[in-house]
C-alpha cells in the first residue's frame, strides 16, 4: 500500500532490507564471482574464434574493431588471481568453489592461447617494419635517397632479423615439444611466410654469408622451399 499510495519506489522499499542482509563487502564479492563465471563462459566461446584469426591481423582486429574484446578475459584472470582468497570466502559451498576453480582453469587456458596469438601478432608487426627499413636502402625506389639512417644499415637490420628468427623458432620448437602440430602449421603460415618474403630482399651473396655464419639463417634456408611451393 505504501508503494501504491505513498509515492515510494520499489528500490527505496527494498534498500533497507537488502543492506541488512548484504554488506558492501558481500556485494563486491558476489559481483566478482559472477564476473569470473561469465568471463569464463565467454572465453570458452572466444577461444574457438581467436584461433581462426591470422596472427598478422589480430592486433588491428582486436584493438580497432572489437574494442579489445579478446583481451578482456585475460584481465578478468588477473583480477581472479589477485583477489582469489577474497572471492573464495568462508560463505561458499564446496560446489561453488569448484565452479570458480573450473572458471579459473578455463581463463588460464584462454590466456595461453591469447598470449601466443598476441606474441605472433607483435612479431609480424616487427617484420613489417623491418621490410620497410630494408626497402628504404634501395636507391631505385622513389625518395629513398632522403631516408638515410644509421639504424637502417645492413648490419643493424640483419641483427634484428636474426632476433625475429629466434622468436619465430621459439614458437615452432615449443609447439613441436608439446606435439601441437596445428600450432606449428599456423606459425609457419602466419609468420614463416612473412619471414620468407623478408629474405627475398637480401641479395644472394648476402644470404650465402648469413647462412654460413648463423645457425638460425642456415635452418631457415633449409626450410624455405615450403614457403615457395
């Protein structure tokens, strides 16, 4: 009757009863629990979508088109790990704790997939920048004569290409050690092809010298045929 004739609101009537039974601490704890469970369910769906993306497209697609949709579950995992003791308080049953642990495991699994995709995406961006820097030393291209920089000298660029090769083979070797043949193939398709295109910019005599003095260049030279079928 007070609600109908006294001009009160439903929220106003419920608020005193709500705060008698739930403290602000309990409200925050409940919010964190629900957020973790919801984020784990979302990560379970996103992990099937993210692996279908190319490593060369992930950064732009994630940050510019989806407003960092793929990144958010990893942030929720950070909050989950940081406040785990607070979230799993004494008021939970064993079944509820088990649900939270399952959600945490799902978020941890998703973070591994996302970290690998992000690592490959960053590596592809470095390869694109290196290709531009190598091209700036070609005098036949318009205006490259005005882009001289000691950072783009051959020795400096070759050192960075070798570092990218080391990063590429760290992905390949880790995937092969865990017998993840799908990830080996994905890394070869999304990253190895870009490295192979980068090698085209080197003169034959330069490639021969690099192969003779660097095990990483020699290894890639033996495998290059798979990228030019």
